[in-house]
C-alpha cells in the first residue's frame, strides 16, 4: 500500500548475522526495494544459514545518488507521515463472492532510527497505517510492522545478535518486507489479516581470523483471521562452522533442528537439516551466495481440509478430516545474487526450502523465485519487482499444490526537502486451491508523504 517506508535495518536471518560495512550496504540497499513479493524472497526455512561472523563497524559511504543516501553516512532518526488514495480491483481473497472494486484511502506514519555505538549497532523501524476501502468487499483496518536488530561485541572473540520482527499485513499483498524475520510469515489465501511474530538470537565465537562458530535459536508465531484458521507456533536451533577462505570468499556447514506446532490439534512437524554454504563478493559490486543440503521432515496430526460438494444443484462447503503421519527427505537449496551500482540496485533469489506453510498447507516444500530492481535519479526513483512461490505439502496427502505470483512497480518524485509524491501499482495472483478458482488482486495507489529528513518514500 502507499506510504509504506523502507525498513532502514541491516538484514539478518536465523544463524546468519552480519553487520559489516560491505554487507550492510549491499544487503541493506536491497531491503529498501522490498515489494509485495518480499515474502517470496524470505521463504528460507530456519535451517538455512551461512556467513562470516559479525563485525561491528560504521557503514561505509553509500553510492546511491538519491537523497536517501544521506542516511547511510551515520546515525539518524527519521519520523514520517503519509496519505493518499487507492483503487483496488478483483477478489481480495479466494473465498470472495464475485468481483469487487473500490476507491479508498490510506494514512500511515512511523519512525526509523539507526545508531552506531562503540561496540554495537542498533537498528529500529516501526510503521502503522489505516486503509479504508469505502464500503467494498474489502475489509477496512490497520496494518503495522516492527523491525528491530541489535548486534553487540561481547569481547575480542564473542558477538551477540538479537533480531525481532512483528506486525500485521492485510490480504496477500505483503506491504511490509519483514526484513529481520527469523522465519517470515507466508500469506494465507483465505485470510484478510495475517499476524506474525519472529524473534531470533545468535552467538558467534571467532576462534581465529578465518574460523568461527555460530550458535542460534529463534521463536516464531503466525495467526490468520478466518474461522478455523490453522496458525503456527514454532522454534528452532542451529550450529554452524564458518571458514573464510579469502577476503571475499566464505564457506561453511550448518546443522539445524526445528519444530512447528499447529493450532486446533492439526499436528506438528519436526525438521532436521544439514547444509553446505558458500558466498563470494566480486569487486565489491556483485555478491553471490548459496547453500545446498537435505532436510528430514517428520509430520503427524489430524488434518482438516475445506471442501465443497454439489447437493441438489447447490454448492455446499464443509470440512474433510483425517489423521496423517509422514516422514520425508527433501533436497534443500537456494541462491542469491545482487549488484550495487551508482544509480542502480538489482537482486535475485531462488531455491527450494522447507517452510512452516501458510495455515492451509502445513509443513511444505517451498519453491520460490524473485527479483527486484531500482533506478535512482537526483529527485526521482523507479522501482520494480516480481516473484513466485509454490507450496507442496509435506505434512499430509494433499494432492494439490499452491502457487502465488506477484508484481509491483513504483515511481516517486521529491517535490521539496521534506515532501514527496509517489504512484504505485501492485498485482497479486492467488493460485487455485481445492474447489476455489485462482483470483487476482490489482491495486493502484498514489499520494503525498512528509519526512523529518530529506529521504524520499520512493523505495519499497
């Protein structure tokens, strides 16, 4: 939705925390581009991990030419407010009746801050907004996001990392990228509201200049708004060995264990994963990373699946129930690439991992792909992104799979030091699920924004 600010935070995933100057700029810049497809890029299961140990350093000077680049030079606090109109067309969720369209409005505000201490780094972002659809089939309501990252050097060899992500997003369009989520939430095709919480902690021991060990754990929770929805509560732990071959090349190995518990006695899943990880940076511009391994998933419970039948010429919906117990061995792999130029930031990510699912599909194989691009001019910015993810159930014998496709584009222009304007288009395609056909969600938004600092709200 319009007026969602970029989350100005360094990035972290479970077992992977890096706040060095190079990583901060290369990955942090990419986070600013996060579109509604951010969930696509964040489908990594908790067992994925690789990276050199964290180093607390001040960020190097950013190469972006936009006004946003001013905030990469040091500490900052930015307060913002924004508002504008929107047009939404087509079903909001899969069980919508017919096609709906509406004009409406959105207002939002929040704060962003970054501070470099002598031996630590703190990054914070909070956003709160309200959307009114003017009486259409869409539900009015609020959406918010909290993102917090803290890294602290405990001594010459030990480093502590803490990460927190929480909030709500409406419908399948992910207005917030959840950049710090240890286990990001996946939108549910029947749910108008998704609530999520993700907390992670990591402890790194640097034995030598090249060899380090990383230990981590996280807790995550996801809830959906429709009756009978199956939310997830879970946690995981991991241990990694990281070795820096050269200044720009790092390899490592990880073992992890995860457990997912599902609401309404729907069951549980236990995951064990082993992965090999590697990353390389080319000439401080291209960054390439990847991992390959295998995940063993043991799932059991009592599943309830929504179904519909034709009775006396009318469609009747109901619930099919039954026990399940499955053990699967799934190949897991993923790769990402990014490049940072003077005016352009591009990134791409693809892979196959095991995720907690989306409340309809429980523990699932998740195949995903996504890419973003942004071009910054002196007073304007153009951003675009597209993505795809595909869920196949590992928890029970669901015969179908579920796929979602999304695309977004934005043009923003800085009118004055504190005032900006933006127009944005988002498209989200829900795949068919059981007896529900596929559905699309089109949104066009536009408006004005105010920021206490000269940072344009043109990057996602």
